[in-house]
C-alpha cells in the first residue's frame, strides 16, 4: 500500500518560514520524481517544485523555496522562506514515475499553509 504522509504547515506571518515534509512508503522512493503542488479554492492544482535528477521551480517561488529529498529516509522536504500572502494554499506532496507505458502517480493528504498578518 502506497502512502505519502505530510507534516508541517500552519499559520505564519508574511516574511516568515515553514518547512513541509512528506514521508513515502510502499514505493521505491529513489526512482520517483517527487514534487510539491498547491491549490487554492476554485483553481487548479499547480506545480510548486519537483525533484529527481534535476530540480524545477515555479517562477513565483524561485529564490524563496527549496525542495530537497533524503532517499535514505524516503522523505521529501519543501523549505519555504520569505512567505507571502499569495503563497496561502493547500500544499500536496506528489510522487510520480513512468515505467514503460505505465504512469504511477500518488498524492499526500494535503496540508494548509496560511500566510497572514
């Protein structure tokens, strides 16, 4: 059974920092692209950052957010600095792998991040 269990998140003032964690089980973690997405009400889920052999960031978070992973702990992190009110969203951890013609895609349970004074 595949599980992505998220932790972290919460309420922070503008300019503050938070770290999200996502621990995976049931998958060969190192073979997966791990990513963080976010979603606000009425909008589609959007990619924030992803990482496997290379790292991709949305332009809106470049220089403020850092994705990292510890393959020994099956965990991916998102360090969020200089947070802005527009970063407020539900953040989701994602694990994706394409093997031959099959795509494997899993999601964490989501965690609320609220940036407000």
